[in-house]
C-alpha cells in the first residue's frame, strides 16, 4: 500500500502532489501546430454547438465548485449564459432545457447517481450533454453525447483534490473551444490563454515545494479550532467554498465559504475574538480588480478580532497590514488563480485532520462515489 501511495503517508497527500502532472496531462495534445485548440473527442455537431444559447453545468460536491469556477471563464470568453446547478436539485424543479441547451456534466467517478439522473433528464428534454469525467468508460460519459476526459489519473482518497483542478482545466478547454468555434475570440488570444494554462503545473509545484511547510505549521497551530470561515470574490468565491468543504470532509470542523461582498450582509456577525478566517485575495492587476475591496474585508474582520490567513499573490505587500499570516502563491491571471489558491487550502485541511489523528483518505460517513439517489 505504501508503494501505491508513492511514499506519501496517504493517498490524499500523494494526489495533492500529483496535481502538477494532472493539470499537465489534462492539457496534453490540445494545441495543433498553428496554435488552434483541438478537442478530438468532441462528438457534437459543430453547427449545433454554434447555435446553443445556454449552458447548464450539473454536478455534485467538489465537481460543482469546479463548475462554478468555470462559469466565470466560459461566460467571459463565450458570451453564453452559464448556469451551475447541483445535479440533485436540477431535475426536480422543472428546469428550462431545450435543444439549444448544452449540458455539461462534471463527475470524477462518472457514477454519481444524482448526476446520472440529471443527465438522463437533460437528454430527454432534447439537450446535448458533454461529460467531463476522470473515469474511462463509466456511466456518465457512456450516457452522454460527448466526453471530455480529465487525465488526472485514479483518485483514491475520498476527498477530491487533483480531479478538481483538472475539471477546471477541462472546462476551460471546452470554453475556449466554444469561443474559437463561435468566433468570439481571436486566435492569438486563445493561444495566449493556453500558454498561461501551460505555466500552471510549474506554479503548483512551487507551492508544493516552497509553501506547504508554512501551511502545515499553521494547521498544527490551529488544531483546536472549532469553526473556520473562508472568504473570496469572483473565482475566489467557489475556491472559498471548496476550502470549507475540504475542512468539513476531512477534519469534521464547522466551516463555511462566503462571497466576501456578502460579509456585511450577515456573516460578519460570526466574527469574534480569534475566529480563524481565510481570505482568498484577487490579483491587483487587471481591469476591475476587486483587490482593494477584498483588502478592506480583511481589515473589517481583523478589526473585530479575527485571525486572518490571507492567500495572496507574490509581491502583494498591501495585504500584510491586516494579515495574521500571508500565504503567497505565484502570480497568475485572475481566471488561472483558482488552480493555485486551492492548493494551500487542500493542504491545510489535510494537515489539520492529520494532526487530529483522523483518516484523511477515508473520512467518516462519506463515500468516494455516491451511487444512490
Ligand atoms: C462524493 C465525494 C465527493 C465528490 C462528489 C461528486 O460526495 O465524497 O468528494 O466531490 O461525490 O463525485 P463525482 O465522482 O461525481 O465527481
């Protein structure tokens, strides 16, 4: 078993360390010599894809958070409305699905019953379904019109890590492909974004090599904490929710992710002396940067006694003033940041569970794949 874990103490630890490779493999062979994005496995008619007027992403758990990240990118690149819905809610509310709807079903295992039932419902309504899946030949890709595989390799630990990052990458490839097909993006822009994606594996590796120890020390110091909040905006919002989910799943601690802008509308009442709050800070660069707004959120929770752990990009000195701890990740464009900022949150949850003596690969009450509705 220790050989299967590649010398790591758990599958989860190994899978966190597999992430540079997982992202690289999901990206492999997607660009032709002229810089065009190719999706060989796309079995849906091009003319049909050109005419779709809505995308609905259906998924559960971590895969649904990957879908939420993807919404920001796909709408930005393609100008097609994207809804993200939990698979088990989708088919019970009479959703509007037509022949012009493209449904994207995201599932690591391809066997989640809630997602399978949602796929069937969507196809009955005439929608085309693309599966984004990590398991070859599983039910969801078999029952879909096309399948885009994440090449993350087998994921054994119940809590999803590398599958999440490769799901985001696969969704981005789909978004870029649709943008290319529909002529929404210039070819050199698509090439540039693919180039940015290509730099992500090395950046994740730097987090694993240079930052993991700091995060581990923090988790050990916080082992008795009973409640943790996570704040983020834009793509940092689903990252905050994923950080909270990891902590619930692994360490059995109350944790919640919030959109930082929502803080003043309620969650700020939860802040008291010593409350641990993670804040995912967006880059300062770029138009419409939300950096200043999130920095003022750090200030607000800090002023009420919170212990603030700030995830920011290297070179961001402004966050230091209100941060109890700063965890720096390599700089990247806004839409790429989730592929980096998620990693310290995964490590924090794993290490906190480990110091509590819990089994990080097999958390209580959970299954890797939930095959009942
Ligand atoms: C279970 C697992 C989660 C996973 C979710 C969706 O609840 O414990 O880690 O995110 O199912 O699984 P799927 O295989 O469909 O991605």
